[in-house]
C-alpha cells in the first residue's frame, strides 16, 4: 500500500512539473495576443481616417487571432464603438476570448474551479477623426 501511494504521488508530481508550465505559457500567450491585437486595432480605429471600429478592423482582429494565434472563431467576441466618433471623444473596445485551462488537475482534492472562463481586454482612446 505504501509503495502504491508513493508511486501515485510521484506520477502526480511528475505530471505537474512537466505540463503545468506549458498550460501557464499557453494562457499567458493567449492573453498577451488578445491585448496586442486590441491595442493595435484601437490605434487604427482612433486615427483621423476611421474614428470608430469599422467592420474591416473588427474582421482583421478576428483574422489575426484565428490565423496567427490559432483561436477558434466561435471563441472570439468584440464589443466596441462602431458609430463615428468626433475628435475629442473616446472610442472604446472590449475583446473577449475563451480562456484555456490554467491548471492540470483543477478539481483534484476538492478545489473549487476559480479559473475565469474568458480573457477580457478593454481599451479606450481619444478619437482623432474630424467629423464634418
């Protein structure tokens, strides 16, 4: 019995040491990707030519996340300013992406599932668009 318990704990610890860092890296890469994509899109949305999140910008954000970072299209949603915003007012955007699991054995030992189900990034920038 003692040998079996030691063997089970050894396997559990070995799995944690091997795979847990990878799960954290995947989660942090996805979170950084969402933030970078939203930051670059809001800079383009706030410039004098756009003044809002155009459908092309939203589609470009989706395409970047899908093709570059291999995120499923059903896991991506966007809420933001799509109406033309005059200079001096703020353009806002929120990009929501489904989160990956962060823990290898999250329900082991009766632990509650505290992982967020989504990665949410919010950006706000002043518009530069001259509205005539």
